C-alpha cells in the first residue's frame, strides 16, 4: 500500500454509472486522498485507442474510479481514461490504484 505521507492531495471522485438521455450519469461524489502526477503521456483507453493523458492519480487500494468518471483535483475537473489496480499479490510492493485522466 502507498504510505500515507505520499498521499498529499485530495481528489473528488464522481464515479461514472452510465449514459442517460441527457448525457453521462455520475454517482455520489467521494473525497479520497491521493498522489497527483501532472505529466503528459500517451496511453491507451479501454477500447485500445491511443490518447493523451495530462494527469496520473495514485489512490489507495480499493478506490473505485471507473473509466468515464469525473475527478476534480488541484482545482481542475478531468475525466478518467483508464483505471488500473496495481496489486503485488502479497509481495511487499506499494499496492495502489493508478488512474490516468484527460
């Protein structure tokens, strides 16, 4: 698990629930401590298309932040491109959830 002292930021996560008649539907907002890395990089979305990510956010294990979720961090509202559970399966690794955003 990521050490608490690394989780220097807070993110407001509105999990994507699906599309409705008037656009995306989001669940109740939750605030989660995190580590933010503002680096532009090329990533692949869930459909395999290449896209540019401006921000990567590292959350504690078990954080729910599916693709399409709306995340507010450092005063910016962004959309989740992909979310990855990084779990060492019991090995002494910094388990976490990595989220790449537009």
